[in-house]
């Protein structure tokens, strides 16, 4: 189930034992460490001084989400794949849409009926 805050919408669907995570309040979202390797592709017959490079393997990094939820997310969800979508609330731009694995989970506090969680997901991951 998706929830939006400050113009950002996040949905974590099919999160294994956690099912669809029901996000009641989105506190923060951070995408870290997207990077790719580069490979030199300059032909051996090239006589110029400029070298040519091309992107190679890509590591999509991680996303950290702090949220409040009515669902109880347990340690059984860690290591489970899910389908993560991060978009703006007007659906004009999707920042990320694809597979992810729940890498870590921290329970922060009990505020009334809402539980606050910090979830880190490895982006672009799927189980074999």
C-alpha cells in the first residue's frame, strides 16, 4: 500500500511474511550509493589522445525509509524480496520502481497505535 508525504509516494508490495507494508506516515526517504563501473572501450587502432569509456555493471545502492505503520513488521521480513516504488504524488515522475530486498529493519518507538520503523532496502536485488 502506498503512502505519500511531502510530495513523495512509497509503496512496498509483496514483502514476504510482512505482505504489503501498510505505511501510515512517511517520515523520510533517502537513496544512497548508486554507482556504476566504467570500462575503457577505446579501440586499439585509435590514434587520438582521448579515450572512450562506457558504463558497465551498475550497483543501485540502498534506500532508507523511516515510516510509521499500523502493520507489525518483524525480523522475518529481513532478507525478503519486495517490489518497491518511489514516485511523486502526481505520478508525473517515478524515482524508482523495481525489485528490492529488505536488508535491515529497526523498530524505533511505539507512538499510540503507530509503530515507527527504519527500513533499509538493497535496490535492484532479487532472490535466485
